[in-house]
């Protein structure tokens, strides 16, 4: 039982990580290449609020990141 649960959790971890990578790439697709490397307009005092799809992708990223972390902690606790 314990080994099958660990296997299921590892598969879930892989699925979460792939989804997280895809969502992050989708977020980076909408910005310019310069801001991808850190030279955005935030240093000029210009702020931008997230709206629509950008806000949804941001929220999905947070949820997937939390799920990834939670799943990793559960795996560590089960394998002890």
C-alpha cells in the first residue's frame, strides 16, 4: 500500500510540475524578450495590474506552486 501511494504521489508531482512549466511559459509569452531577462519598466515607477487571462494564469501559478510544495512535503512524510 505504501509503495503504491508513493508511486501515485510521484506521478501527481510530475503532472503538477509539467502544468506549472506550461503556465509559466504562457505567462512569459505575453511579455517582451527584454523583460524576460529582468529589464522591465518596473524600475521606472510604472506599475501594471493583472487583468483577465493574465490574472487567471497568475492565480493558477500560485495554486500549482502550492500544490507542488504540499505534495513534496507529503511525499517526504510518507517515506519516513
